[in-house]
C-alpha cells in the first residue's frame, strides 16, 4: 500500500499522473501538465457549500456537500475516480490544500471501490509553491545566456538544437511577435509558469546549470515571464544570431503564412480554417496600426489582402513576400537595430546559425 506523498520533485520529474479533485473553475485557473480534473463537486455545488460554510460553519457545509453529491452523481464520480486509479496505479490525487476533499475522495474510493489511492499532502497549493521556488532558485543559482537577433533569423530553431535551451515561446504557445499568435489558445498564466518550472527542474536534474533563452520582452502574447527571470534578462550576456534578409523573409513566410494556415485548416477544415487564418493575419496587422502609421498600414494591408486573395484562389503564397519584406525593412528591422545598439555591450558573440549553435554548445561545455 503506497503512502501519501510530499515528494513534489519526484512527482514532476517522473510525470506522475494526478487526479485533481478541485472544481472545474479552480482547475481552469491553473493546474499541472499531468493532472486530470475529476472534481468532487462541480462549480455550482462548490459555490453552495462555500456559502453555507460562511453562514453556518464547517459541519453544516460538510452535511450539505454530502447531500449535494449523493445517489447517482456520487456513483458516477466514484466510478470515474476508480477508472483513473486502476489505469494509473502509480498516480496520486489532490485538492487545494490536501485536506477535506482529498480525504472524502480517498474514503469513498476505499469504501465503495476497495481502492486505496494516495494523496499529495499539501495539495495544489504546496506543489504550486514548490514550482514557484524552483524557478526562483534557478534564477539565483544558474548561469543564463540569451539569443537575440532580427525578426526571422531562426532563434527558435537554434534553441531546439540545444539540450540546455528553455523555449519560452514554446511554453507560451506563441511566437513572440505581433504576428506570433497561433491557431490554438495560449495557456493561462499559472499553467505557463508551471510548464516553465517543470522544464527547468528536469534539466537541472540532468546536471544542466546553464540555460539558453530567447531575448524576449516581459510578455509573450498573454503570458508574463516570471519577474525575477525577466529582471535577470536585462543583464544576461547576449549572443546575436544573423541571417540574410531573403532567408528571413522565407522563414517568416513559412511560419506565419504556410504553417499557420495549415494549423487553422487542421483545426477547422478548409474553408473556415482559411477564413480564420486570413482574419488572424489582418488582425495582427491591425494591432500595430498606430506604430506603423496610417500610410504604411494602408499600403502593407493592401499587399496582405492581395496575397490572401491569391492564396485562397490558387494556393500560391508568393505574394505574401511583398508585405513581409515591407514589414521587416520598414518596421521590425529599425526597431531591432535600436534594441541591438542599446544592448551592444552585452553581446559576446555574433554569427550565423551554425556558428551560434556551436558557440553555445562550447559555452555550455565550459560550465559543466
């Protein structure tokens, strides 16, 4: 018979399956990658019990909870918990603090299904605090270096070649720029922070103590970087990635046109997928209207519209190069050139993709 656990590190290192007993509204605000929501109470039941607790105290709230979750609803929930427990014999269950809800579920599973299933002591709150501290400790104890470069140089591609890279944009499900929104939604803030911390935890467990990050702003789409990490990124050394203008245009064409369109079509089907893809590109252009200025926005938007019409008619994406080239040369490149100059004293190496990759690998080897 397995004991209840406080070994949060092993739970996350081993991707242990977990059953989250909190209400759906709690789960939606933040959870863990290997957790599934099988709540003791639904949102309405939880709200009623909470109101009762405030007005009449704990015993009355418990009694109401047993009244609300009874009969068929109780049987269905126990059946779902038992199915999870049998499918994941190495797993655990948890509630917010590892208290009453976890105890009730454990008791019902034992009495009704004959299953002893251990819980995480301290519950969601303790695990969340553990991951929060994991990121803080890494910022305090590890060495960090940033990859910078003009838009479209392939910084993410370089990160994916390095075993000590932490892909902030990957965890945020966003490409980082004004056009970086993907077809699928971003994680909520807490889920983003949890994914980032677990990635760092696993890499440190493999002996990695130096991390490579992309040089990002404070916010990646709708996800904010942890404050301590972002503050550190204002001082970390920088490696600058370079590539030709034509290569950058092609890379952006692939990422923001061909691949993004394919994402939307895969999710929504051909006609609706293309419509949503086209709306996304036009919306992204609209988001930088003020920074582009009226004349430039009208010109680039017209080029984008022509390219979308041709793509829809024939499938060809060639016309997209015109607005992409204009956006790079007139908007992104001047902005990034300013940023590069402001960070020049921190740049310790610059080169193409192969050179930067090899430099960073050698740098990591020196820190082992």
